[in-house]
C-alpha cells in the first residue's frame, strides 16, 4: 500500500475530528455518487478509509468520555443538551456509512486464497470496537437490518445486549482472519499481525469487564500489556497540503494563541496538595536555595505529579483571584497573591475581563466543598487553578474572553506541543514586572513552537489495560493484584509520557522528571491506596483524604487516560468512582441527571421513523447497574 494514500486520507480527519462531530449521516445513505463501486474500489484504499473512519469515531467517543470524567473541560451546563443528538453522530456515520460498507466491499473482493485476510481481520476488529462504543453511548442500535437498505430502508434497532454479542462474534471473525493473514500495511501497527491480535484480545477483555465477567477479564491473555503494542496514531509536523499535525496542536499553537480550555480538576489534581506549600519558609527541599534567580526553584509541590509539565504548558505565573508563590529572601517558596497593591485578598489579582468568575461569588452549592474557596480566601478551583494553571471547570458555559495568551495550553504529551519550562516560583527581584492579574510569561504559544505537532493519539495503551485489570481484580476482592496492576499501569504511563519530552527541542532538561521523582510519586500513591479503606461513605464536605481504594485507583486511571479517555464514562457508570472529581459549576437541579446514555443522531431520527428519540439521558445500557457517582 502506498503511504501517500495515508496522507491524503489524513486531510479528512485532521480538520474534523478533534472533538466529537455534530454532522449526521442516515443509515440508508450507504452509496455515494463520488465513491467507487465495490468491484472497482482498491482494497488498500478501502482499508485506509476504514482506519480513518475508525480513528474519527474513537476521537469523538473519547471526547465524550473525557468531558464526563473531567479529564477535559465540558462547556455546557445542561447534560441533556450537551449529550443530545450530536453525541455519537460522527461515530454513527463512520460505522454505518463508512466502515461497514467498505468491509463488505473488501469481502466481495476476497477470494479462495484469502489474500485480503489481513484487511478483513483488522477492519472487523475496529468495527467491533465502534459497535461496542455506540451501544455504550446510546444503548439499542440498528444491526441485523442495518446494511440491507433495499429490504430495510428504515432499519429498526436491535437489543443492545445482542449488538454487543455480535461485536464479540466479530472479534472471533477478526481473529480467524488474522490467523490466516500474511501481513499487510496499516496506519496503526504497520502490518504487525501479532499486535493486531493483542488488540483483538484487549477488546475481548474490555467486553468482559464491561458486562461483568471480571474473572474472564483478569485472566484474558495476549493483550496490549507492553508499550511496544500500544494502539496509537502518530502525527507529523507538516502544516499544509496536508496538515499532518496533532489536532490539539493545530488549535492551541496559533498566532492568535491557545483555543482549548484544560480541565481545572485534572490540573489541580496533578499540581498536588497545595496545603503543603502554603506559607512555607524553607520547608520544601528544592535546588538553588539562597539563589534568587528565576528557574532555580523546582518541584516545590511535594506531592505534584511529574507528568504535569508534559501534559500542560502554562502561559501565566498566576491565575486571576488565585495565589502564587514568590522566591522570598532565599529562604524558600512563600505563598502570596502575586500583587503588592496593599491588600492580601484575591481582589488584588481578580480580573473580570480575562476570567469573569474571579469577580463572582462562588455558586452556593460549592460552599465548603473541595471546589470552593480555600482557607486563605483564594478563589476556589471551580474558577481557577493555582501556580498558573488556567483552565475551566465542569459545566462552565461563559463566553470566550481575551485569554488566549494566558490560559494553559496543551503540552508536549500527547499533542507534540511545548514542554513546560516555567519555574513554579518566579524571581522575587523582578516581581514588579509580573505582579497583577494573569501576567503573561515569556514563551507564550505560537505557531511552530515546541514539537511542531508531532504528537500521538492514544486509543489503547498498555497503561489503560493494566488499570482495567486492576478494576477487575477489585471487583473480585483481590486487592493485592489490583495494587500490582495499578503500579504497572502508572509506570507504563510515566514511561510513555516522559519519552515525549525529547519531541520539544526547546525543552529544558533540568525540569524533566527524574527516575527518583517518578518512583517516589508512584510509591506515594501506592501508600495512599494501601491506607485507604476498601469502601467508605462519601462526604462532599470532606477533604480529599477521605478516599477509598477505588477513588485512588480511578484517579490515577483517569490521569493516565489524558489524550484518550474513551472508557472514563464506562468506569464511572460501572463503579461510581472516582468520587472526588470536580462538582459542576451548576447544581443538579440545573444540570439535570448525569447521562446514562446520549441520544440518537438527529439526522437518523428525521430519516428513520422506526427509531424514536429519547427525551432524557436516563436510559440505562444493558450492562449498567445504575451506580451513581455522588459528584455528578
């Protein structure tokens, strides 16, 4: 297969698949006057198209999971409107109008020698994944009548459990084809049939975990359990004809600044226990004590996640209404609002133009919660992050202020952006030049900065697989195995993330995470897991220390899923954890119930009288036991 075709196909999804798509495609629209007929279409081109559709479908469903899991920012207050008719329209069209007809076309060209076995094996595996994802997202979907428009112009939906079973059966077909395949070329594994077989088994494990066969999931072998088998799509640095850069990079590294808001919850979780550095003088060990030069005070937050500089690129020293740290008299970091305007309160740094909520009273339902203002009177994390982490909280639907060169941008992982070289403690001597509201730092985002977009899009990483095994072990009461799987999952995540530091040629290696920092952080989280009870009663007014084992496990799983996160929504519906994700900016009366499903694409509803639209998000998928996360 000529690789030029891959780049031609890349133009299709690079511009349109950064978030879930809102376009719609009717099921009966299975033939295009611009498409080749099955007997004329090249099997290699069909396979490319299937893979492009698969990637787009996964990106859309990952967007839903990340937003509901607070791994990314959700921008609307009302769940039903957010996860209504556009929830899976992109994936719906990708499967029914793209992947399935193209698979049928390849099948029609296959012969007795089974020369297209590789094409069919990997195509059916990808289609099975999308089928399960659509069921997870909307429940009952068409299947048995879906691809026979002549006989069923308006196909009815099948029971969701039956479609899941059909997807698992399709995985069996995929395995059979892969066993007969001699190899080929593809966008993900480069023709490595062994890795594709691991992908098939990983999807089997996913189906078992989702449907409650925890012993089967834990026992499933030959899965993606090492980074060399990670299922991901790799991007380039070319800007035009076609643009091969990571979609997030395309959005955030522009001449007009960053355009994506990061999740305040995730950034603050990774920034660590802020109470550890409030008002400290020389209590935190860091390089350069006594040297009043910017950039010498590193790792000042003792429980911070070493991945944060790889995930997020800060453009500000401090967020309006929040506190920062000053390098104070050589004695160590000192917490202070970054202003010496005569008062100590957050009003000295609040700015309604760039961060409207910094001048607002916090919503009543957030009073005395972890998301509310802290004991020092700083704006709560519902509005702003500390030490320059500038994003938005769950459900914030305010307009876009002029903060493109102050908000936090995507970093070197996974988008191929910039590694965060900013010291957590700015230079005390020049504080006058950085005091005030949201003062920008040197090195704001710009087109071409950092790694130039040479990132990757994760679909299934070995870290995810070990966290899934850990969850299965927890369901079986095997805490020791869950702990071991969690440790491996965290280590694999760190290995993956830290390896991308070299993508940015301007990254300051002095700020790279060291092996000691990584091992200390993992040991700290394992100790937190060990100390946590197996279960406890959630108290929304309690500090984050009131976590049980699934809270600790779930948080680290969600951190590792940054950039992907398709299964975060499933994890929350299965377990009701993690229970310390951010509350929404709206209360439950305003937001409506947390979605158990989305709704059908509006284009399908208008064209197919046999599918009735739901009026709410309350319908439970067949595997959903209705477990509620108290934060939703």
